[in-house]
C-alpha cells in the first residue's frame, strides 16, 4: 500500500510538472540586457512538454502575452470552448491590454536534437544556438506598420509596463491545445531615463576623459579659424597679384610710348643741313 501511494504521488508530480512551470527570463549569460525598454527574452520550454513521454506527430509551441492589468478572470484564457488556440493579434488586443495575443510560434524541438551550448562562443553558430534556446518578445519593429507583412507580428512592447507570458502546446494534426504552462510572474520592461537624471557633473569623470572632451570640443574652433585664415590669405594674394599685373602693364605702355616718339620726330624732321646745301648748289641759276 505505501508503494502504491508513492507511485501515485510520483505520477501526480510528473503529470503536473508541465502545468506548474512558468516561462522564465533568459539567463544573463545569453541576454545581458534583459528586459529592455521594448523587448523581453524568454527561455523556450525545452524538455518540458515531452519530459514525461515522447510525443509523436507534428507539434508546435505557441507563446502568448498580455499586460498584467488584463490577467483577470476568463480574459486570460488562450483557448476557446473547443480547445482551439486563440489567434488574437497584437493590434486586436491593443498590445495585450484587453487580453492575450499570439506572440510567436515555433516547432517543438526534441531534447535529443538540441544544439550543444559548448559552441555558443563560436560567432558563426551563436545566432542559431541562441534562437534554439531563446525567444525574444517585441523583436519586430516594422511589421505593425508594413501593409505587405503577412506573418505573425511581434512588435515592440511598451516601456515601463508589466507583462505576463504563457506557452501552449498545440497538436498540429488536430489543431487543439494539449498542454500549457502557467502564466509567468509579471515581467516589467525598463523605464526610460529622464534627461534631468543624467549626471553632467565633471567631477564624476576621470581627468583623461575631461582632457579628451576639451580637445574635441575646441578642435572645431581651431579648424574654423584656420579655414578663415586661409581664405583671407588667398584674397590678399589675389589682390597683390592684380596690382602687380596693373603696374607691369603701365610700365610696358610707357616703354612703348617712349620708343615711338623718336621715330615719329625723325620722320617729320627735315634733311640734314649738308645735304640741303648740296641740293641748293645743284639748282640752276
């Protein structure tokens, strides 16, 4: 009899293991800044729904989210009376204010097919490994305003807001919900910092930072000053070259006029005196 009670207790624990689990925030090892102002990274329910027995057939896991203020009564249900999962969208629920909306959907990965975490340091494999273990809520910033988007929209969340999340196991052959986790505890997105709270006192900064900041701040002034000096020098050089050109032109004109006057007077000057006398001697009496 005690053995039977122990077996029944163990069976109850195994059966309720998936029901009592809640979605958890991703480890700081994989998501150092989590949550952010508009996103939340969660761990996928790996080895949760198929921990007690091997599932056969096509299965998908749906992630639902809603604001904590909407988690009251039947408003938090993610299935209808026929156990069909809800298909409510972010826009239809006003971002989760009126009820849960479908955030993401992904295949149920068997525990034996999970990638090894030893290769997460490899840059070429890090993205694939993280996507296998984590899901980011609010990752798509354009789907809500893109009229051509036809997939499952996962727009950014509101800042400084509490959200709850739930995983649902759906049998794709029947389209019915077969299992689900509990709603998570409230997860708050970060609150934006006010500009009045930004510390601008230089006493909290190192001397090297102050020197670099001062140099970078005065550098544009010196560049502008040098540029203005170069313009002034170019204008002065241009004026000097114009004056020299005019002076040279005047000298050239005076030289030309000076050489032309003797030739002009020589043309109008009479014959030499001795020749005039010769000519007068040859005239008839």
